[in-house]
C-alpha cells in the first residue's frame, strides 16, 4: 500500500492490460484494512474491481505497489513545477531550476536513493524530458548524533531532550554546539561539557559587546573620512586578525562546510578583541569593525543572540539583512611576519622579519641567531630549506 499503484488490469479475455493514459493516475483507496500478513489493497473491493479498458468486461486491478523509491527518485523534478495538473513537470520549468547545487542527506541515501535518482534522471534525459545529465552537483552526507559511542535512539534510552537543553542554555547554544562539536560528515559525540563550553563562549561575546556598547553607540570620535588612516601596530594586528577571520570563515563555510573550524576561528577573533581592549590606545573604528565582524560571522550559527547584540550597538536593521563581510586583501598584506627557525627539523628560534624579505637576507638573519648558532657550531651545514613566509630549516651533520 505504501507505494505507487502499478497501472495494470487483469482481464480473463484480454489478459494483462495497461491502464490507458487518460485514466492515469491510479489513486490509492482509503477503504483498506490493515491486517498482519494480508495485502491492504486486496481488501478494497472498490479498488480491485474495475472494467477492462479493451473489452469492457469485469476485470481486476493489480494489488501490488511499486517500491517507494520509484516516487522518491524524481521528487525534485516535481518540486520545480508542483501545481502542474497536465504533466508530471514542465521541462522548461525544470530547466530553470535544476540541477541541484548541493544535496545534504544521511549516509543511508548515499547508495540506493542517489543511485536510483541518477538512473531516473539519465532515463528521462534519454527520452528528451531533461537537458542535464546529473541531478545533483555535490553531495554531503552528515554524521549521526551519538551518546556513549552509540547512535541516539529511544530504544537504547540514550536520547537527550532538546527541550531541556534549550530551556537551560537557549536554542543558540544547542545549535552552536551541534555545529562546533564535529565536522558535518563525522558522527557527533554528545557532551554536556561541550554544551556548557559553547554557552560560556556566547556569554563571552555578550560581555565583550556590552563593554563596548556605550562608546560604539556614540562613536563621534571615529574619523568617518579615514577611520583606519593612522594605526599603531596593535591596531594593525587587530585588523589583520579581523580580515583573516573573514577569509577563513567564508572559505570554511562555502567550500568545505567545516562549520566547526569556522566557529573556532570566530572564537579566536573574540579572544583577540579581548586582548586588544587592554591596549592603552584602543582605536574605536578597529574595535567596531572587529565586533561587527564577530556578530555577522556568528549570526548563521547563533541567530538570536547576534540579533540582540546587533541592536545593542546602535543598529536598527536586522543583522540577518546585512551583507556578508568581505576580506580586505590589502589589510591581509602584513608588514612583518613571524618566521620559525629550525635545525634538523627542530624548533630553535622565532624571528620577526619584513614580509618582503629576500631568501638571501633571511638566510643571513637565521645564521645570525644566537639560538641557531648554539646548535650548528662545529657542524657542517648540508643545506638550508626555506618555506617562504613560514620557516627556515638548516640541515646539519
């Protein structure tokens, strides 16, 4: 009963007769009886008993149904044209919407359902109904939520009540933890400590914004014409962290679906803003940019608290109506970078150098390091390996 009826009629004189197109679709009846071991459709006399479309004599309908995958293998095509009463879908409407950019489903969909969907799409393509070859461009199979190493289920008694978590910590905390605890394709191990950690983080964000709220609501001291014109090193470092986070979070979300690492980067930006707040000369334009960036990046993960805090710093429109922040590549061009110095692959020192330093000058600087010299004295330098912008490794024997 749980499937599309098979449009076949059995006639004693004519044999197996397909239901004529004008009589389609064959609809499932409501007057069925569900009993163990019996065919529900066979209990409906109004469904079973019919007339042969060829000879007009009494006949009977097929009481078996097709597997439910027959319907689930092309539902996305009907979604493109759901109110069409003349055909399953308009090829023009489907061409406008399909194919699907991103499919998200459980791992149980990754084999049978998606295989059938591809088969249906290719068959309909061959018949001229579709102009594309694949129904879905990308697939993401998300993991399960587990407790004590086992999938949560009522039968195992290891289910966590969402109502209790939301009542105690709020919906934002529950949402943030689920997205932060593991990459989407991996199983998520439920942790009360992890939930509490996300709750504490959201409180840190609240306190950070609260400490800046008054000055940011009355920011007449900010130079509107050139807010980032004269910046000290601390301010430049803060701006770099802000725009680095924008770039990192955007990439994690758009290209990798790594929401956990995106949230981790936002946490690092919050930490940086707390440290910047301790500077003797805080640039309010830099602080505002950092705080607004935190709220915008955090909004998809914690929509309620970010909406509230957005209004707390003087904004009238919803944060969810704001444009996604974009990283300023010029700001990401550092004047100085930290280079790791190694001897035979082991860390021996770190130095600050101009970002545009040549390999020749960098090598001279490395060899001048007292800490490096302590580990190469009396030994032969075999080679110097330089990874631009990151490290220099001196190989000795």
